[in-house]
C-alpha cells in the first residue's frame, strides 16, 4: 500500500496521464489547434492559481514579506536564468527560456500535501508555502509573454506585459472594493459559487492569472471541500490532456536535463541565497523544496501552440523533479532521525543498516520524539 501523499499523488498522476495517452493513441487526434484549447487551459490555470492563493494564511505572508518578495522576484528570475542557461548550453535553442520558466515555480498543492510529513520547522513550512503560492502567477505571466517574444509565435513587448500587469492589478483592486463592504456578510453557497465562477470566467477571458491569485487572498467564501475537489479535478484534467499530447512522443534527454536543472536551481537559490539568516536545517528543507505540479503542466499545455515539443519535454521533467524531491527529502528525514539524540541507539543502528542497504521501512519514517498529529 502506498501511504506517502507525494508517492500516491505521483502514481495517480501517472495513471491518469497513461489513460490520456491511451485515448489519444486510439485516434483522438491533436486538439491543441482547436480554438477552445487555450481558453480551456487558461480556465484550469486560473482555478489552480486561485486555489493556491486561497489556501495560504495571510498572516504567514505577513511574517515573511521580505523573503517572499525576494523569492517571487529575484528568486524566480534567478532560478529561470540558471535553468535556461543549462538548457541553452546543452541544446543551444531559444526554447530554453520558456522551458526554464515553466518549471521554475514550486507547486503549492504538492507542498500542502506533504506538509504533514516534512521534517521542517513551522517557520520553514510557512515560508515554503507562501513562496510556492506566489511564484505561480509570476511565472505564468512571464512564460506567456517571454515565450511569445522568444519563440516568435506572437507579438509581445514590454509594453504589452506591463499593460497586462496593470490590468491584473486593476481587476484585483475592483474586486477588493466590491468585496470590502460585503466582507462580513456570509453569502449563501450558491451565490458564492456563482460569484467565483464569474470571476474565473473574466480572469480566463483576459488572462488575469495574477489578478485572480490576488483575489484568492481576500475573497474566500466558505465552500468547504468543494474548492479543493474542483482544483483536484482541474489537476487531473490537465494531466489527462498532457497524457493525450504525449502520444506524439517524449524527449527523455531534454526532460532529464530540465528536471535536474530545476532541482539544482532550487538548491542554489533556496538553500544559499534567498534564505540567508535561517537555521541550517531550515535552509536544507527549503533547498530540497522544489516540486512541480498543476502549474508546470498547464504552462506546458499553454506553450504547445508556440513550441509543439513543450509537453514532451516538460511533462517527464515534472516526473524527474518530483522523484528527486521525494528521494532527497526521504534521505534527509532519515539522516535527521539518525542524528536525533532521543532516538534509541538500537533504532538508529537498524535505520543506518537500512539506509546503507537502501531498504525502505515506513515504520521508521516517524520521529520517535515527535507525537503524531
């Protein structure tokens, strides 16, 4: 039985992608050229970003404003530059930049799923979740505009980017002004759902992905598990579409280089630069925090009209990143157990033998000194 949320999510995603591949192989055909393709992908992206921002505690951001701002500005750009530089040096193609952008963010849904198991301090957990929630819309905007500019599939310039940025901020400001006098009123579920659907429709029509993420910080109707389920459905729809496009082939070499570059860039930026001043153990936890999920997959789908090989490269790279994440964090957790003075000597010796033998043991993944939550 697969007990780890990260492994379970990975296995489920692979199964859904395989189903999409099987349907496409049976004769579905290429849907990326359909007029509704980009609209559908943008709608899923808007829902995913809203769900990411909706799930973060505002007080978390308030405690780490400086680091979060650095992470989603300097951090995103630096990670992208590092990934793109490696890809360009190896393959010498302009697509290195959009590929780097597509995997530069950290998936907040994957981070949330693993929070209960991660051996991180509360401060490090809060910082990683805040970082993951806010770098998604930034990379989404940059991917769309810089990809159009670099790949030449559409006209894009700095003015267009700044104009869309202003439109995003204006959209969020208008929604905030409407919400302000109504914030103490508990809307009926049907009204709240209708309002959210309308907001997502506007965000989709005008690609206001940053705006809808900002709206998620304050417009938070009590929808119970409905929103979480909707985001989960969006994730698997995106994975299914990805699997369908993978029927055209996979580029394992580029995917491996891209995945390794993304994980390595997080180690450099998250472990050495952005998190200076944190405790060493916290910095290691953040350095190993790179995960990709719904945003990277949806950005891959968005890039297909400009770069047909986007899914063939990014989708397997997401798998590489997540396998590296699970493996590295499992190894780090076991090292922490070995170093724990409260662990019985016999348990530490047994665990040491298992680590050396590379034999998994789920019973030893919990810290004996830490009660279950």
